[in-house]
């Protein structure tokens, strides 16, 4: 091709002029490549397909590249561009086609099936504007907006959600527009948003995709950070649906190394993972302002719940530098005994009032005592929750299979305990010594909780099955109980006397 032909071809491939906001979804023609530069965002497109190769929807999706320049990377991006191969413009040959990829600074992964843009293509309720009712492009639908919405972002057949979704978007806009002089107002708005999402499960995915929108291409850094903070607060109280969760995970993961939101993205990622296991905040009492404040504080200061034993010990090191055991473990255990839990029927089997349990959890995270408690079931329930929510199980997953294999062999089980990491061994021994108090015949007669019953309620909090197969989980349940019962009946815990 001559130089003149090449220049003419490039002119024909130039993108149309005009306001980028008025354009439809920007998909490259499979035979062209171009570059668009706008005042608000810069993104690059490039694709060329070998003659005779038909363009499929998936290839068009792969061609769509939304890549903000590095100076705006902290404002969020929706999609990923294919990874460049070499030089300033790389080429890849895949099954007879040549894909020309415009270079971007940094090494990025190609878009995955769980990309939030892919979710939007399948589920977004495309809004319209202007007298000609022109549809918003996907890019505009998923980018920050100062304007209200008039219908939900996600398609739904539930008419009652229409008004809720529109009101929710106004609240999110108000929340991320916070000002220092109206801090109390911002907290109240965050509480209102969290309460709506917690109360109405069908609204949760709508809430999260609206927050994603307001944290993408947000022109104000303060507003951007408030948006990520709001997402972390909500994830601390309730997760998205199982359907939307992988798409939200994909969005969050792309921002884990992008300042200034990397700390918020890391907290969101952790809460997404743990929310998938524990679900939403339980109880009948709606979220409180204290819970919202705690959820915000734990973005940068981890909680004593839901973390590893090592993290819990690190949290208390400044206050209790000489302690060998987690303060929360010993405090709750002593509270159960002080409230005559060893003589209370159904202890560990009968749940405590869930709202009182949640309130106690908040107090412990603020290093407040348990002197006002009157019901032993409340600290007993929270103690079980603390063990169950440990990020790494009390008996680490690496030892799980050995535990179920030796559940009926006391000597092998005791040898396994001696091989546990020091901190895990001490915490487990303290728990077993604590349970041995309840298993004593004189106490079991009153509590109706002998070694078998104690093992049944505590095994799920100590061991975590590593398989997702329901049959394996069911078969191992009995073995887990047998292993914990073996420890209660045979483990010598005298070495824990006086250890705190």
C-alpha cells in the first residue's frame, strides 16, 4: 500500500467529531482501529481482523477498550484493555486474526467474563435522554453523573423498586458529595443508605452498581474516596447477591493498586470475601449509627472479628503486650463462667438475643468490658461467632484432612495438636480446657450439654471443611464432631493453668 493510500485509509478511520457524551456504545468496527481523545477522558481503541474472519459479539466486546490515562487512573475504570505484547504497539496472532492493541502505560489483564461491563451489557436498564429519547451509552451509564436517574439501573420486574432505586441514587449522590462542615449529615445519609440495603435484599445489587457508577470517572478526589468508603461500609453490613458478587469483585480487584483508593478497595475485597461466608448482619434491629461508624473505622483499623489470630494479637499488642491469648477470647469465656453459664441449661445450644450479641460485639471492638451482661447466652453466642469468623480456622485448613482421618484415634489426634502453630495450639488448648469445665459430670447434669453435645455445637467453629461437595461436607460433619469430642475427653490442658 502506498503512503498516500495509507494516509487516506487513516483519514477514513478517524472517529467522528462531537461530544463524546452523545455517542452510543463505542465498539470498533472489526476492520478498523482508531484513537479518541476527549477533555474528560482519554481512551484508545485498536483492532484489525484478518480478511475472511467474521466479527463475533465477543470479539467486538474484546475490542472495546475503556482505558483512562494514568493521570486519571485513581478515578476508576470500567474495562480492561488487552495486554500489549511489545513496543509501543503490540500485535498478537490468534487463530488467524491479528489484533492490534493500542499501548497503555502499565501491564493490565484482558477483560474477564466477570467484568462489570459484561454484566451491564446483559442486565443494565438503558436510560434515555433528550427530546429524541436517545439511549445512554454503556460508558455513560457506568460513569459518574451529577444528574438524578428516573428508573433503576438494573432491569427488574419489581415495580416497587423503581421509586426506591431513584431515591437511593439521590442519597448516594448526597453521601459522596460530603463536606467537612456537615459530617453528621453525611453519617446520617450513609446510615439511611445502609438501612435501605439491609432492609430490602432486592435493592442491594442496585445499590452497589450505583456506587460503582459514582466511583468511576469521578472528577473530585474527595467525592471518589467517600464513594469507596460508602461501598466498604455497606459491604460490612450486607453482601451483594451471589449473581452480582463476581462482577463487583472484578471491579474492586482492578482498583487494589490504584492510589488513592487502594486501601478502600482492599477493605472492600476482604469484606466481599467474608460476606459471602457470613451473609448480612443478622437480627431484627436495623443498622445503627454506631455500626456505621465501626464499619468505617475498620477500613483502616481491623476488627477483632473476622481476622486471623495473628492479626487479632497484633491489634492488642499495644494494650496487652504480655498476653499470650486473644483478649476477646478470654474476656468472653470468663464472662460466660461469671454469669453461671456452667450451670445454665442449653448453654452454647440456646442462642443469645441477636441484637444484644451485635451490641456486645461493637463494645468489644471498642475495648469496652462486659460487666453489664446478665444473660450467659449472649457472651456464649458471641464467643462461638468469634471462633467461626476467624479468617483462618482455629485448626488451620492444612490440618483438616488429618483431623477427620484420626477422629477416633486419641493418640494420633493429640500428636496432631502438638504440631499446630504455637498460637493456634494455645488458643485451641484454652478452648478445650474451657469446654472441659462444662463437660464435667456435675455441670453436664445441669446444662444438658455433655462432651457429645459440646462437640456438636463447637466443631463447626473449630474446623472448616475444605470441600464444596455437599456429600463430603455431610460425611465429614460426624468426623469433625468426633475429633473435637476426642480432644475434650483426652487432651491434657493443665499446662494452660493461669495462662492469659
